[in-house]
C-alpha cells in the first residue's frame, strides 16, 4: 500500500512521541527512518520503529538525552550522546561537524554513548545540503570472526562517503551529480567462499 512521505514521517514521529521522545527529536528520527525506506534500505527503515520504541520504553535508550561536546579542539569535537536514540544523537553530531566545517574548512565529530542510528547515508547526505562532502561511519555488534575463528567477536564498521563528483575530485558546489560509496567491513567475512573465488 503506497503511503505518502509526510504521512509516514508523521506516523513514526507520533510513535516516538508516545514513547516519550520530544516532538522535534521524534521528527528528526522519523525522517531518517523514512528516508532509508525511500532509498531502498528497508533493513534500516520504518520496520525498525517498534524496536526503537521498545528500547525507549524499556529504559535502554534515553528519550531526552543531553547531547554535548565533552572534548576536542576547534575543528574536531568529541561529544556524548547521553545514551539517546541514535538518530537524534547522529543529527546533533552532523550539525556540529557541519558548523565546524563552515568555520574551519573541515569538521569532524566523534560521538560516544549513542545507539543504533540507522542508515549511514542519511547522515552523510546532511552535509550535501550545505554544499559540503559528508562522511558517516559507525560500528555495530560483533559479526566478524577473527582470522581462523568460528565465533563472531569483532565489530562491523560501516562507512558512507558522499560528495559531488567532478573530474575525480570532491566538489560539493559543482552542479554535477552526487555520488555515494558504502562500505561494510563484514561483507567478505559473511561469505561462504573465499574472496579469491569470487
């Protein structure tokens, strides 16, 4: 059944609000979830809404985090997410990185004490709105067995780089098309056959 973007965002936001998340934060998280579905990343879309709401209600996620800078320098910040919803925390981190880039030419934020933030692409694309290249990276739970091991013990890094492609360089202000490069560190580890046979 087709559902309009605004309707689905409203539905998801109302669910977050019902769980105790403030409206502004709920709308940010809802937009990120629906955006994932619009980009065909249904594994990180609205289907996860019940799990996020449950995590807030069970006290595993802080519905009203105090996201704050706790260290760093001028263009590099270290922030705490205060165990808030990952989407809310990631939004604050990207806003801080964009502002640092505006002031210093480049901005980087290291976020800690956060939770699952959905699809990396959404956060990287926020920088494009400001004429900047964006990069978002996160980790996940153990899913990679160490070399020769059978049990997953290593975390799975995820990275997303976005920008505008022009003659082999990143030029966010050019009118050329934007590009995306997604990398998941666990792709080969999950394959049943060795990489040389691919």
